[in-house]
C-alpha cells in the first residue's frame, strides 16, 4: 500500500475542495473529511433527487470514497475495515444517503477483486468505476457455451444511478436443472449485467434515506453474460485469499457506519436543541430528565462506536495476517456488530425524539429527516436482531472461542495473530 499523498487535479467546481489523489487509504480518509461541507450543501438536493446529486457524486468519486475495497494486488488501497467504517460513518453523520452510497458502492472493489486478469482489465480500466449490486430476489442464469443467459428482477439497487457497473445475483441452472455450488446449495453467482439490457424501475419513493437511489431494476429478455464476468456470491472462506476477500460477509461491514453516523447526527441535533434552550444559564438548571435523556443518547453512540471500532480492529488483525482465517464466532461477531449498532440507534432516536418533544414532527426541524433516515436504515436486513441469535449459536457450537471478546482466546491480545506471524 502506498502512503504517498499527492495532490489531485482541482475539480471543475470553484467551490469544490482541493483533494489528495486517492492512492492510499489515508488519503481517502483525509478526503472524506474535506468533502463534508459539500455533502452538507448537497443534502437537500440529494433528498429531492432520490439519488446522489451530480456535484455530490463528482466530489465523492474524486475523493476515492467508493474505492476503498479494491485489493492491493490490483493496485487498490485495500483499506482496513476500521478505515472503511470510519469514512462511511463520518459522511453519514452529515447525510445518511451519502453515507449509504459509500457503504454500498465501496463493495464494488470486493467484487472486482474476484475477477480474472482479462475481465478486470476490461471492466476496470480505472478504479473510479463505482459498482452497485443487488442480490435479492435472485435472478436466473442458464449456463450456455461461454457464459450464461441471465434474467431477473432485483430490488434495493442502492447507488445504481451513480454506478458505472451494475451487478445482479442469480441462481445457476444448466439444461433447466439447478447447478450445485461449493457449499452444497444451488450455485449463486454475481453477474456484471450488460447495461443495455437493464430496465430501471425508478420506484425508490421512501420514508427516509431517499438519496440512496435504491431503485429496482430488471432484465426480462435473457441477456448473455460471459463466464469471466461472474463471481461466486456464496464462496467459501479462504484464509489464503487477499485480506478483503477471505470471507464474503466482510464486504458488508462498511454499512455499519451508516447507523453509527445517523445516531451521531441525531445526538448532535438534540444536544444543539438543548443548548439553544439553555441560553446563558448553567446546564445544571436544565431539567434533569432532559439532561439524562441526552446523556443516555450520548452514551449509546459513544459505546456503539467503541464496540464497532474494536470489532473492526480485531477482524482486521485476522484479515491482514497471511494464512489466518476468521473463526465462526469472529464472523458472527462481525455481522452482529451492525445489529448491535442498530439497537443503539433505536434507543438514541427515541431519546432524541423525547428531547425535541413535539417539535420533531415539523418539516422545518432538521431532526425530522434524521429520524426518517434512521427508521429507514433500521429496515435493512443487516440491522435485524436475528443476527444476534446467530452470534449466540456460533458461540454455543464453538466453545473454544468463548462467549465474549475477553473470553475469546483468538482475540486475547492478538495471541494467535502473533503466533501465526
């Protein structure tokens, strides 16, 4: 990974920030801070358009925030999970939709990392090729000579308006019969879909996170996709792979930053509301119930951030250790982090609504949009409490791993990491 930060060419907009060339994870993190004023200025337009505004998309692409998942062996910055979730949360704390686009489009680098040399060169002449993907409901792919004939209708196509490439998941058939994958189930592949065959539904009208642009899209007439333009969506873990492709669920971790950022934004607005009420008086003179509610909300956000950062750090230790793979509990903990952060968001939103009183229902109150965004983010499958049941199951079935991080010998001060090194 290069760490040399060279200035990028200035953007065309006179008010756009001067950014570093996105040739290192550190440069992209710095750029994420620099673009926050633009995200704030464009938030209303993003909301109105129900997708990223042209200016926001241009600046975010120049910042490299959609490129963090590209592997180093392809010349990518291969950002750690800790860096990816921090960038996503940072932007989501200003606008949830912009943060959501980062969390989703960032996964394009993971998909690209699974391509062969020929396909990668054809599809990614530059890393500035945001790639959107939707995998449910699953389409159908009939295996033919040289590739597949793909049809399907995919929902939740977040970022697809901004994307250069669109991926769709489909189950594989041959001669009308299901094809079995490496995991013993029907093979489920991701396909780089031909743009000319895609029909966009333009059906993204929602309560919140409107600017994610998560429209549905479909292919009704079978479209040919070369075999080289596919990857195994349900691929087995591979400890010998590059860090970000050791385990499929790793690609979803950055989205945890959205719920963290929204929760932080809600607390910021609630705190500013209380401070405005204070005027020149001492905080101790604000009623105790309001102070307690704000303190509880602050605690929810602080400890959710701390927990997610620690899970990211521990997971990164494993991913960046050659030959070391994630244990079942570590994998489940990584997925559970989003559900735990979502619980913190639920509680902090309720507290902030209590602080704002009836004023939160007013369109002119900025906390209203944050509440709508928060409720919409909580509708995502990754925030479901069911992931916590899977976390418990992993611990019960693998007693050598322990129930909690302090009890997990594989996370005990990085002992296994040091041993593997």
